[in-house]
């Protein structure tokens, strides 16, 4: 199975990094192909540009700027997400990832 593992924590030596290492250590020997998307390490831009809002219902124009991440998400059979809970919710970086990737034509069909 091809797994997209989305990881969101800024510190490479954190407890979350240890959890990630343990998860990857368990998944790989089980035969899974892991695509690790580390939002901080890859400098993902979580800010939703105004043009992206205008093009929200217009695939593929709504994917401008996140083409690489969209391709990685679409090629996955499973999605694993890991992030800390900060101030009763996910980090802004992860929330921005959801805002920019859960799009018509990617995660849903809004044709009707």
C-alpha cells in the first residue's frame, strides 16, 4: 500500500519526531511504500492566496501552487496525519494544508 504520511511539527528532535520514527519503522517492514510529507521541512506555504479562493470551484486552476502536494495525495492509497494539538486544535500549518488541498477535483466532486 502506498501511504502519504503528512507530518507537522517544527522541531526535528521533538517527541512527535520520535512517534514519527516509530510509525515509519513499523510501516516499512510491513511492505508499505511511504511518502513522508514533512510540512515544516519542505517549507509548505499554508497561506491560501486570494486567487486560490477565486478559483476554488475551478479545477485544475484551484491547484496552482500546490501541484506537487496534490499529485502526492492523489497517488496515495492511504493517508496518515500526525500533528500536535495546540490551543485546542491543529497547528496553523496543518490547517493551511487542509485548506489548500481539500479541493474540488482533488478530495471531492462538486459537479452537481
